[in-house]
C-alpha cells in the first residue's frame, strides 16, 4: 500500500514538473534565460590555446557553457569570463564531471593560440580557449546567429597585427577593465587598422548533453546564480 502511495506522489510531482530527472521532456523545463528550443549545433573543430585540435563532439554527454570573446576586448568579455568562473564554482562537483566551458574567439587576427594562452593565464581561466582562421570561425558565428564586425585584412596586414599584438603583450598585457567607468583602457585610432575593435553580439549559450543550443544569456551582466540554476536543470535532464 505504501509503495502504491509513493508511486502516486512521484507521478503527481512529475506531472507538475517538480521533479526533473534524466529524460525529462523539454516542455517541463523552465529556464531563467531565453529558451532556444533545442536546436543542434553543427560540429566543429578548432585549435586550443595549447595548439592541440579541439572538437566540440568531444564534449558530448556534458552540458557546455559557450562564450564568445576576443582577448583585447576592453569591457564585456572579461566580465562574462569572470562571471563564468563564478558559475563553475557554484556548480561544485558537477564541474568538470558533468559540465564543460569553452571560449571561442571573435578575433582570428590577434587571437593565436599563444595570445589566448596569455589571456587565460592573465585572467585565471582554466577552460579551453579556441581559435582558428576566419574561414573556420565564420560558420560557427553564423550557427550561433552572432553579429561580428571585423575589418577585412590581407595576409600582410594580419602578420602586422600579430606582431603588434606580441609587442603589446610584452610591454603591458591586455586592456584592464575599469569597473567604475564600465570601460577598458584600450587605445584605439579609427584610422589605424592595427588598433581595430570587434563589434559583436554579446551572448553566452548553454548546450545540453546532446550539444543542442538550449539557453541564451544576452549581455554581460547576467547573474551567475541564475545561469548556474539553468545549467543544473540541463545536467538533471541527462543525455
């Protein structure tokens, strides 16, 4: 009799959406971020900061936090990176067991593996930071429906940008974010393509264990507790 009563209670809770275990239908999940209705991400392979090849498919089975950054970003990129550190702390043992994070560059000219290694070390970021050329990255940006405005540079100009970046890192490092002003110390001359900026959509995505886009967090000031709650729901959903 008791087992029958317990079964009735569990069925009632599941019907109400109060229990969300593995295999819970997507319609019972209520996210704090924007629900993206489970659209698949096209497979891709990029280069990690340690020069190794990194495939998104290797993260199948884990919930994935996807950030889009550029290393010389003076404002939102360091903010979202720092907030993601807090999200991963809040997840406790679920990271890295059930959850992964990756950052994908929006600046293929500056952001070589060496530059991204320096960026990770300067900001204390442990997850993979991925780079590639513009031909590799554009389909990924398109897949995530990102607006990215970059100058069109030829090979000679790209080489000059990378040389200037190396020199800048040797003499001062990355732009420092100024919390009081909301901007970074980042000299920019609109007539000098060496000092270009990257205009882009500010978006952080949560992928489920099937590598489907499930949740969007727009902007750079989202609450890490809310993002961690959404990640937890996707972990509970299972593969």
